[in-house]
C-alpha cells in the first residue's frame, strides 16, 4: 500500500497495513497541491481502499483526517473538501454509506466537530455542488444516520444551518 512518509513529504513508501500511520497533515497539504484530476483519482482509490477495511480502522482513519483538516488553511481545505465531496458523490452506495457511518460515529462522540474550521468550508462546498451531487450525498447521509442507533435523534442534533442545507 502506498503512503506518504511524514518525515520526508513527497517520498512514497510501501508499508504493511499494520505499520501504517496516517500522516494526514502532510497528505492534505500534498493533495491540495495536486492538479484536480490527480487529486480526485488518488482520493477515490484511498476511499475505496478505506471502505474495504474493518470499522475500527475506518473510524481511526476518519478521526485522523478530521484532525488533519483542523490544522489546514482555508485554501487547502476548500480544494480538498470540494474534491472529497465530488469523489464521494460518485462512489457506490455501500461505500458512501460506509464513509458516512464513520463520520456519524465521530459526530455522536464529539458533536463539537461542527464548530471546527473545516465545517463551514464543508457546508459551503456542499452547497456549491450540482443539485444531483447534493442529492446523492444527502440521501446517503440520511440513510447512514437512520441506520445508527437513535439515528433520528442524531439528525435532530445537527445544527440548524446543516439541516437546512440538507433540506431536512
């Protein structure tokens, strides 16, 4: 599996899964500097790979990504989040539900994540997507939330601006 070495950004190494760390700050910065087509391709393959992992690994990876996003500047966030939303909107139904389930798990444990610097960018970029892309993402998010224990309550705890943007 290819990962980017944190001590030597730009150096790609093969490492067994059990030795992997998630150097998300570097990955996010590097991804933001790539051309759109390459950033999209890399994200798609990593997300599909992530969906094949067990739920504990998925949750750890999502936590790592969100932590890395917290330290990124707005320009970097905008590029990476926009690409991520486009890629996720094109993935298969089960992959999208898997990804959103991990995000919902994180939200259940830390609802303050919507107060972070990336949440405003995420909402803005979501609203700038085409109608059909927003619909796919919204439908899968709702489905993933409702499949969680107390899913309806989770949806009700979302900030009003998020529920409004999702047409809930």
